[in-house]
C-alpha cells in the first residue's frame, strides 16, 4: 500500500496520508472538506525505488479563498 507525505519547502509537513481517493498528479489541489482548512497545490511527485512512501511536494494556501485568488484556473 502506498503512503503519501506532504513536503513543504523541502521539509515533511504533517501526518502520513494512507489513502487518497484519486491518484495525485502535478497541478491538483489537495484539501479537506472544510473550506477554511489549508489547500495544497501539488508541484512535484517523487518516490524512491522500493519505498512505500510517495512524497508530494506542495505549495500551501491558507484556505480556499487564498487558493482561488492565486491559482490560475481554480474557482
């Protein structure tokens, strides 16, 4: 089973994510159902050979409004 970790500014950020409903791709936004929670834009995806962890290098936005204003094509 693949596990995901968020990498923000070169550092692991937050808990390990054991499940995502979709396979993550560069350019997608990750967030919880709460519009006031942080949104994360996936900028790069890395995985080492024979490693169960996939690193999602992300850019963090404070909330949905911040992401809408700064991500082209997101509304």
